[in-house]
C-alpha cells in the first residue's frame, strides 16, 4: 500500500514540477517573477540546487492560512520574547509554481509582531496558488539555518485568543518509514507531548501537530527522530520555540 501511495505521489510531484516550469516561464513574461513588491519580495522563481536531506517548510500556531476570512489581503503575527532578527519565508509545500515570498523587514520587536499587507492579487491569485499549499516559516536569527523558530499565527492574537495548537511541516529527500516526535520543556527536560507518524514519501510534506493547552508560557523544544525506509539512519532535528499567551 505504501509503495503504491509513494509512486502516486512521485507521479504527482513530477507533473507538478513540469507544470511549475511552464508556469514560471509564463510568470516571468507577465511580471510575476520574484522581485520587490513594496514590503516584501514575492514571485515565482527557480533555484537550481540539490534537494536538502531535511527542509523545514512551515511552523504555524492556530488556524491554517486557508482559514483566513479575507483572502484578498493576508497577514500574520508572531511573538518574540526579545527584539531579534527574524528571517521569514512563505513558499509552496508542493512546488508547482515555484512561489516564494519574503518580507523585506528583518529586524522585529519584543512582543507580538505583525506582517501585512500580503495581497493575493499581486502573485498568488494570478498563479492560481491554493492557500492550503502555502507554508510560512519564521526563523529567529540572521540565517536560513537557524533552528530557533517563531510560530506564525494567521488570526490576530491580541484580539482573538486561539487554541494553543501547533503544526510543523517539513520534508525529507528520501522516503521515511517512521517519524517520532516529542515536545520538551527545557527547564525540566520532561516530555510534554509525544507522537508518531509513518510512511512519508521522499519529497512529500509531512506535518507534526501538537497542543500545549494547559502548559505555561515559555520556551520549549520540538524534537524529531526520523527513520528512513530502505536505507539506514535518518535525520534527527531539534527546534526551539517560545509558547506565548
């Protein structure tokens, strides 16, 4: 069963990539290529690099992007316990149009920060990109290799308190047989949440979901232990994040 699903995904991915090349060519001719658009860089672009062994795609708190009530103008919030540089990236979970968005601003304040407007009419709508296929990742620090994350929220947390649920999405280069994860309190080293996923095809997005309901605000860690299917070993990654009110 897994092999059939894996092969189906690979066929879909190959079709998506070939379709994405055509879309990217069309995008460039219609001025939808990746470029400055006021408060952000946004557009369709391809970068010829080898697929990484492990790639973080999105870390979201609360409702997903597709649940926004006003999809014509998007926005998001994230919390920082102290002023810091943050690199933010939005991209497709399954690459079809090779869409990417990065805010121009890189230095953010202590407390809740907001990025907006993020108009869908500029690039997202012309490229017919589904909001459910867009992930947003905010990395605290000055490089894309930072393992400290700021969970992104798509509803204003200062007006409407969301449930303390989280979704972390990633992909690996090779097929995974299993994924075990745990959320750790750095103070006590206790496991707050544990769980497992199984049978994820290489190149496919995998999402870990957990809740911190009833847990105090503060710093936590998300630890992933992945086991390859058909080859030894697998990536092990740990990410730090701050759980805010």
